C-alpha cells in the first residue's frame, strides 16, 4: 500500500462515490458495478497531452462529481483526486508546480471549498511538487458556462484570470474538475503565459464531449 492509498483508506467514505453501495474490502472509491462503467478519455486527450482529461464525464463518474461539486460532498475529494493523481504520474519531471483553477472568492464562500483545489492536492502529492493556491486569481464572477455556446463561453471567461509574476519561468500543471470546450482553461492558460510561465499543461478529471458538441452546435446556429 503506498502513502496515498493509506491516506485514502483513512479518510475516504466506505460507500461507493456514485451509488452509495457499501464497498467491499478490495474496492476503493467506487463499487465494482460502477467502476467498470468509468470510461477513460480518448487516448489523444489522456495525459501527457497538453490539455488532458482522465475520464469522460458520464455515468457513475458524472454522478460522483455532481455530488462532490454541488451537494457538499467534499469527502469524495480523496477518491476523485486520487483518480487525477494516478493519471498525473506521466507529468513527473515536466512540471514544477500544481495550480488549481481558482474560483472567484464569492463562489468559493458559497460552496465552502474550491473543488479544483481538493482535486489538485493529491496530484501535487503524487508528483512531489508544490501546490500553490495563492498565485492565480479569478478577477470577476463569470456566468456558469453550462448552456452557453462555444463563442459565448470564450467571451464569458475572457480576461477572467490573473497570475502572479512569481510563476515566471516555471512549468505549471493546471488542475480542474471538468473541461468542455476548454474556454475556461484556455483563458487561464493565457493568463499564466502572460505572467511569464514557461509551459502549461492542463489536467481535468473529466471531459464532457456531449456538452462540448452542444456548445459548438450553438455557435453554428447563432452565426
Ligand atoms: Zn457504485
């Protein structure tokens, strides 16, 4: 059992993250029935791609993430962050610092936690590099991206982020929960490059292709 597994066994819930079925001794995070339904992201999107995701945002993973993000289930962080950490090993030696996508302070207050920071912590731990939460900020409250077209998404998050010059010359692994059209992470990536960062990789736990296709469709209908 590695360090992360032993932490997980101490703090993770003993029921399935998606369906609440009690876990058998050898099961971690998800029950057997849910685990086999987790769909890996397409290989061209998997780490170490510059914009990578671990799984598709479907089925039990989407259920678990909804509970984690919107139903106050921050106790699912070790399980979901662990999935990110397992996939992040390939970045070892290629990144210097892990940064969670910042939430606007107002939204962080209302949710009680930044879900990206909770996912990023096990990643930094696995890579044995620092997790820095204070060096990038969200300048304004943006509308939720759900339901917006790709074009509206890009406009909604344009210049939404600001990064500290103290990151200059570093290679950053930016972590978030879900990516759709990539507009938010693209805007954050630009803010990091504007601050003199050397290289940026982005890693999300899940990629939502259906929602991305819908947003792209929105652009075609609107134009
Ligand atoms: Zn289950």
